[in-house]
């Protein structure tokens, strides 16, 4: 009887003891689990906020490398952005400490003025990344070229460069963002023209110089021409002149994309050699675009009257149309170089 | 000539690079929180879209831009959303 009572007490005591130990462990472990959960959430927030910021600076880096002739615009843009709050799957992600540190310590120390921008909308996290990419390219391409390019061409260029950047930076932005921007570009009205201008095939077909140059014309020739024309027309506010400029630029880009304009790059060869390149294919095209930069612009000036004579002589065009796009643009190592592009065509 | 060229580059660099855009993505349900933060009363009807000039309400607000003491609002018309820039000129 006594043993039974003793066993009962032992059993009860052990179960109470295990309960007490469980409660104590629970009390200790619960804040640890909570803290760990908070720490993981905080790290995820830091990663996602940082990814949006890195996307913006990567767009600028990409543009500085591939569109260096637009350096005057690129140098005007803020070098970086800070993302204070984002949301992902209905969860708001932010870090007060991080935002305070970036705004008030890093920003102020570097003499920056804070511009707080809040955007309201039901965007997914991927849509927010795509938004940052598109807005960065809009700032580079769209806002400055309003007077030179029609809205369709500008929008198509923005969506094309956004898609191209996302495609090349897929490890940063993710496949979902690339597909999203690809879908947008597929809806762009001037998609075909831009794809052709950025194809090596077109470059190989219409360049009068002998190979091996095989770099698409979009970055190398088209964007510098647009930038030069934009510089020329920026003080003009007359609507009819702006409309005429847009129409002429649209026509020029369309003709180049259709392979109707030949391209002649002026390099280190003799004027006779360049004239020979031209003569051998002059009847294939409606016109020729001569591209020179730096000291080679002088050679271009010598060649233009000769080419006009060629048009008048062998093709019987009395007054070929001559249009010049010239000015200084940033080149390698952020140096300014003089660019000269002369378009000579059969029809005025 | 070289000095002139580098001064062009410096002038171009000096303007907007001083700005540090601090971006917050917020859900439409958070509009009141942000309006309170910036002490904005949209019921007064005095806030207009910085792009199209239309009156901005709780229902059509798209973006809020604060630079020092100046506050600009943008409405959610597609044309205004398209013109809105995160790197303002």
C-alpha cells in the first residue's frame, strides 16, 4: 500500500516536473524563436530593398557602358536611389534604421538633398522591379527626346532597352521580370524598326566598309544621332518645327531599318578608298549616311563634296539632299568628342 | 578648348546628381497613413496634379513627392503616370 502511494507520488511529481520544465523551456525558447523569426524577416527585407536599389544603379551602369554617347543625360541623373519601403505578398518590408542611415548619414555626408517619393498602387514585387527599370530608361531616353521622337518610337525604345537590360541582368532581376518586360516590348508599336536597327544582320548588309565591323547600329549610330538632333533642337519651341523634326527622324530610322540607306564609317583609310566603297554600291541605296568622329570629321568634310559630285555625275541627281547631325558627345573615359554624321540622299 | 569641354561635363553633372530619391512603394490602403505623415488634407481640394492640374483626391492619388517643404502630388491618369519620373528633371 505504501509502495503504491509512493509510486503514485513519483509519477505525479515527474509529470508535474516535466510540465514545469516544458513551461520553462517554452518561456525561454519563445522569445528566441520570435527573435529568430524577426531577424529572418529583417534580412529578407534588407535583401529585397537592396535588390530594387541595385536594379536602378545597374541600369545606369549598363547605360554608361553601352550608351556612352548619352553621357550628358546620364551624368544629370541621380547616381543612386534609396528604397525605404516595399511590399511583397501583402507584407510591408522596411527598415527604419537602414533608411535613417542611408538618408541622414550617407546622403547628408555626401551633400545630397533628399527627394521623398511615395508611389501608391497594387504592384507585385516583380512589377516594382520592372517599374524601376522602365522609369530609369524613361529618364535616360524619353524625357530628353520629346522634340525629336514621336511618342510611339520613344515608348518602343524605352521598353526595348528595359527588356534588353532585364534579359542581360536576369540573375539580378529574375526571369519573371524579364518575361514581363518582353511582353510589354512585344506590344510596342515600333518594335520591328528597333529590332532591325539592333540586328547585326542589318549592319552587315548596309555598311559600305568591308568587314569585320559587325556591331548593331542602334547604340553606335542611331542613339548618337538622336542625341545630336536633340541638342540642336532643344532651344526651339515652335510646334511645327518639332513635328517636322519628329517626322524626319521617323522617316530616317524607318529607311535605315528597311536597308534603304547605306552607312559609311570614316576611319583611318584614304579618301580614295572610302569613295571606292561608296561607288561600288551607290546604286543599291536611296542615300548614304557618313559617320565620323574626332579628327576624322575633317576627312568627312573633304569627302562630302566628292560624294555629292558622284551623285550628280553617275546617278544624275542634280541637287541631292544633304542633312548634317553634328556636335560634341561624351565618348570613352567620359571625354567629349566631336561627332559628325552627314546624310546624303537622292530625294530632297 | 579642353577646359571648356570639361566645364560642360561638370555643369551637366552638378545639377540633379545632388538629389537622392528615397522611394516608398505603398498600397492604396496606406494612403491615409502617408497623407497624415506629410500633413496633407486632400478634402480641402487645394491639391492639384503637378502634371495635368486636376484636383487630387484619396481615390485618384498616384504619387507624392516631397522635396524640403515643397510637396507635389500626381494623379493616376495613365498620361500622368507615364510622365511621372523617379529622377525628376
